[in-house]
C-alpha cells in the first residue's frame, strides 16, 4: 500500500455528528477527486437536510454545558488540538494536496497557519472580560459582560480546507460556542481528518459537528432559518455570500462574511525591485493563485514596468508545474475543470481586448487541471480580468504615472479585501494605506495573513474579522446589567 492509500484508508469518511461517526440518513455518498488526475480517491457520506438538522440539534444540546465549561478547560482542549494537528502535519498536508492539488510545501504552510489559530485562540479563551464602571451622573453602576453567541454554522471553501475551518472553529470554541461545519464538497477529507483530531483531543460530543454534502443550499438553508442557530460564518465567493446574508435576514442572524478579493499590487518607481518581485511572486503564486488574497491586478509605475515585467516573467517561468506530491513541483493543478475553464476564459477575454501574453496563456495538455504561470501585459483598463477574481496563476500588468492614478485604479473594484504596495517611501506607503479601500494592506510584503492579525475586508469583500484580538468578538454577545447606586442604600 502506498503512503497515499494508507493515509486515505485511515481518514474517516462518514458524517461527524454528536461526537460519533454515521452514514448519511439517505445512505448517499459522493466521490472526492484528485485534481492532478481527475480520478476519484475516496467516497464520503453525503449529508441530507435531516443530517443537517441532527447536527444542529447536537450543537444546540451541547451549547449550555460547553458555555459553562471553564475557559481554562476550553483553552486546554484547543491547545491539545493544536498539538495533535501539529503532530499529524504530514497527514494533513498530504490529504490536502491529494484533494485540492496544491504542492506539499504549500499544504505544510497551511497546516502550520491553520494550527496556529488553535493555539492563538487557546490563549484568548482565558482573556474574555467585561467591565464595571460608574455612570457619568455618579448614580448607577454599569456592568458589561460577554457571553457566547451560541450554536454557529460554518460554511467553508476548498482553497484552504484546514485554515478556513480552524479560523472559525477555534474562536468559537474559545468563546464557548458549539458549531456545525459544512466543508466544501471538493475538499471534505481534510475537514473529516480535523474532526477526528478534535475527537481525539477530547472536544465533547456535539460541540463540533462536520457534515460534508453535495447539497449545500438544501442542507444549510433550513439551519439558517432555524431559531436554534445564532450565528453564520461563511468564507467563499461574494455571490454566495450575498445570498446567505439575504437568507439570514428573517432571523436577523449574526453573520460574518469572508468573501472574494481583487487585490491590487502597486509598485512605485522608488521600490526596491528585488523586494517587489519577491513580494509579487508570493502574492500571486501562493496557493497556486487560488487565494482570496492573491494579487489580481499588478499596477506598476511606467518607468519600471518593463524591468519589473521581465523579472517577473523570468521568475514565474522557472516554476515547474506538476502533481503537488512531486518534490520538483512548484505549482499543482487548479482544483477542477470549471476553475481552469474560468481562468482560460479571463485570459482569452483579455487577449481579445488587446492584452499581450508575455508568458503562458494556455492550459497544459494531459490529464488533470494544470494551468501554467501566465503574465499578461498592456491589459486594457476595462478588461474583465481586472474586475473578476482570477483564482489562478495569472498576472495581468497595467501601468500608471501618478500616485493618484494608482489609487484610483486600485479602488476601481467592488472588492476591498487586501492590497500590496511596494515603495521605499514610508510616508507614501502610509498615505496610500489611508486612501485604499481595503481591510488589509501589505507594505513591501507579499503575504500578510497571520493568526494574530484581524483578517477581513471592506466593501463587497465581507463583514467581520477573523483572527487577532478581534476574531473572538464575532462569537461573543455583550450584555449590559444596570445596577442601582450601591452607595444610596448605605445605612
Ligand atoms: P463558493 O462557491 O462561494 O463556496 C464556498 C462554500 O459555500 C462551499 O462550501 C460551498 O459548497 C458553499 N455554498 C455554495 N453555494 C451555497 C448555497 N447556496 N448555500 C450554502 N452554501 C453554499 O466559493 P469557493 O469556490 O468554494 O471558494 C472560492 C471563493 O472563496 C473565492 O471567491 C475566494 O475569494 C473566497 N475566499 C475568501 C476568503 C476570505 O477570507 N475572504 C478566504 C478564502 C476564500 P460546495 O462546495 O458544495 O459548492
């Protein structure tokens, strides 16, 4: 048996509900596909709406006891989960590579990043506090406390199958909330392995439930309408996010939305070009370009555009494309045929509008969904590729001459997740940060995601923040207790 098959044989493939494994109520299963071959590698139980209901019932039943579990105990369970994920890092990395395609090096990076949310929020669990103060008129006392929101539904995407789950589950557990996780249908195995680890760590029955399904709307819709649910946190496309916000409205359900991005990467003529090209490589090719934080538009000063482009083409052309498990691969396949088709359509559209292909530009032949690193120059400002998320290893380059022009190009999008700015002038960097409509900014840095920092966007990139001190607030309600002046009753 190969390492791959041996690992796949060890990963549970049923639903994790109420602390146990069970088949779908209908008995249905669905295949998980290896995007490097297009072949199935596992079959997973396909949750029905009844299974979704059972998962919410389990989360609801566990809520009271979990919210009363001492914060230190919750913290230690999270810490144990961090240790177990770290011990099993090789398993997590391999399963992630097998089901979504990225290279093992990328997957290991995600395991470290994803595990860190468990450690960070294990440390935050014991720091939830309120305040006691005197009202301005000196009479009443104000007691402000925090309490868990309650059972939460998490819907996550395929591009970071572990980290997008831990970024929600860790703060929820720390705050005292139970949860139901619906992972992406393309990548259920990582989530099921994670459920196995949480079980081993000793997370009590019902506190976390994991229900892969191919019927996302049919399974989650009734849960969003159910008054036992108190919170919805979604990471995925803006299109689906909008729909979920509407679905959440009748219950006035608290929502967190981590949606799409269209990150500009601005390079000024005073930038350190080595640093800018290194940053561009990371911002573009991390996760094979399948990241909401991926640089989607390269906005480069006209004086250095030629040199920047030449260096970027040279660096990107050296990236070997291949199966994520091959040591030589620097880029794996895209996740599926539809994703590759969309990338190709965006590239073809840009070319038909006048862009020139400086590198790549066409899918690779053979099995699997491989697409090579691609650089486009002379991309017209109205081109669709500058408006839509590319979600692939394609770098469209446009030029600018003034700072104001760079700002207006960067802000010309409904998205506002992250931007990257390369300049040696700190004043300019901070000035631009104040002008750009984004939730996050990388200043001379191509990757800025960090569990200790608040991750999230403005405009149609979402609502709320994950990670940092802010991340736990998404799972806490504030309660105010007004107290009459205790001095007034002094005998
Ligand atoms: P997606 O199509 O929006 O799917 C995300 C999740 O929503 C999946 O679990 C999906 O289930 C589920 N879903 C789809 N339709 C649904 C419905 N009607 N009701 C309930 N759930 C539904 O996005 P994706 O293609 O998986 O992921 C890529 C997107 O995620 C990109 O736009 C990217 O920018 C965004 N993203 C954002 C962040 C961030 O932090 N801002 C991070 C990572 C990714 P199925 O798998 O069954 O379709």
